[in-house]
């Protein structure tokens, strides 16, 4: 009987968020059953994968019972009713630990939910727990391993969120990206990671590393699931000046719709292409050939070669501001990589930082001509599959460019390396064109599957 229950739970967790959401809404599935399946999977796998920083099974069950009672009452259901969500451990959750992946914040329990947690709860989501973040969402790895091969990195800094979704522990998860912390771990773990346009999701209650770059993102098994989750947390918060009170896109409906014409892809081999491995280069060439007239190659203007250095200047300068108190109060408890970054940012010349702030606008203008000719740029999400070893989170060379530009980007998990590990394609659209990007991502996902 136990084996049968385990098999049923595995089959349930293999369903996408869209199917689970619909079953929950119809009453064909109850939230308690789904949460118990998630908890059983976590108990079985997390001692090896280490995707979770905190899980309270009793609280998860309490939320599930409340959601089931709500549905039986006949009252309207939220867009995420009964769906468990993992939350990166740099996002404040009231009465639930938020440790920021840092020894100095161990045991910290916020008094108030972050803006997006309030939104998730209002939509009926179940906060299953907190997923592992690298230290202060920077480059020093956490404990998480890649579920496809435990000897390989899951990426970072949203390592736990990507690994938890990839291993079937939770259907949806939240992450953040300042360089490549959503797109890259999604590629390494073989799931969809969606980093929306800068300013689409309010960051109030989220650890701030760089106000110019920090962007919230989501993880799901497929683009439709990512669109469902992201649509709920798009919004305006006066406390976050990056957001604006503008109409928000119908991500789910657009992603589920058929494009009026087959999408056209601009194949870009970005700066750093020489760092890509042979598997990745061959896979991109194969995609270009298979897409035929729907794809064309294009070179980015030479100015894009400077983007990585400019993004780093912004990141380090602003990091030194926001993380100064960590250095002041507990430098001995920080990793060398985080401490070095904070101190490097503190010595950044003001002229270099201020000049770097002009680059998102400059690069955005240079991209307009390319976006006018395609539905999305298609480029690598990472230089190859997840590297062996756990001492690094991998190379973000193909991600930071788009974070700097503030453009939406999504990992579509459709490639496999010769060693059996997943590789992701990254699609990028113009700033604010998030809905069409998700429709294009869903088209490519289905095309590759069929």
C-alpha cells in the first residue's frame, strides 16, 4: 500500500501547474492530498538534494485544510487556489524563518510578509516552505545539489527553487535574479525559469542587493505554469519605485493562445560565445536548422561586449551599500567571495558607477532594430550543462546582459547534453513584451515536444 501511495504521489507531482490548478478548482483533487505528496517527496529526496532551508509540514497541512474548506464553501477561488509554492529564502515570510542564506541572519523571523507573499496568499497559494539561496543571493554556493546528478551544481543563487521544482517536490517556486540567478539554475536543472521585465514584480520585503538590477522571477516545469504564477505577482507597489501603476499583461491567457503567425527567432551568439561547450554550440546550430525560415542569425552590436563589465560595476557598487552592515557587524562570518565583492564595490569610483547606469538605456536602443524583426531572441541560457562540482554556481555570462537591459527572459528546457544533463534555451523579448514572450516560449516548448 505504501508503494502504491508513493507511485500515485509521483504521478500527481509529474503534472504541470495548470493541470493541478484545474483539478483543485473542480474538486477532482484536494489540497491536502497534493501537499502530502509534496511533503512525502521532500522527505524522500531532500536529504540528498538539499533544496529546502525550511519546511513546516504541520503549517503546510493547516494551509491545505483551510483551502479545501474554502472550496467546499462555494466561495470564489483564487488563481492559485491550493497550489503549493516554494519561496526563495531571501523573501520575507511572517512567522517563518528567512535566513538570506547567511549565518548572520540564521533564525531571523520577519514580522511581516513581503509584498509578493501577500499576493500569493490572496490568490490561494500554499506557502510550502523556504528554498535554499546562496549566501546573500551572491556567488558562494549553498547546500543544494543538482537533482539530475548530485555531483553537479544546480546553479544559483535561486538554487533551491530550481532544484525543488525539477525534482518534483513542489510545482511552483519563486526566485530572484541580479545576474543570472533564475535563468541559469533553470537551465541546469531542466525547468522553466522566467525573469520578467525589470519592475514588473514589486520587491518590498525582499533582500536588496542592487536596486538597479534585482528582479523577481518564477520557476515551473513548463512555460504555462510560469505564466500562471507570474501573472499573480505582477503589480504596483508605491514602496518600490521600479514599479509603475500601468495595466499588467494577461500572461496565462496569452501564453495559452496560438500565435497569429509562426514565431520568428533571432539566433544570437552573445559575447562570451567562446566559453560555450561543444554540446551547446551544436544544439543551437541544430535548432537554427530545424526552425528553418523561422530563424535567422544576427550579431549584437560591438558595444554589447562591454555589457558584462558595466553590469558588474552596478552590482558591486550597490551591493557594497546594501550589505555594508554585514561587513561591519560580522565580516568573519561571511565567505571570502561575498566579503571581497562588498569591499570591491566600496572602492568603485563614482564616475564609473554613474556612467554604468546609462547602459541599460544605451543597450535598449541598440536592441530595438533586432526586436522589430523577430518575436524573440533565441540564445543560450548557460554555456552548457551544469558543471561538475559544488564549489561554483556556474557561469552567468549569457544572463547578466539581459538583466542589465531589463528585458524579459525565459528558459525553455528543450535540450539535453551528451552526458544526459539538461540544457536550456533562453528566449528574450523587448522590455514590457512579457506576454508575447511567454506565448513564444510555450510555442517553442510544444514544438520541441512534438
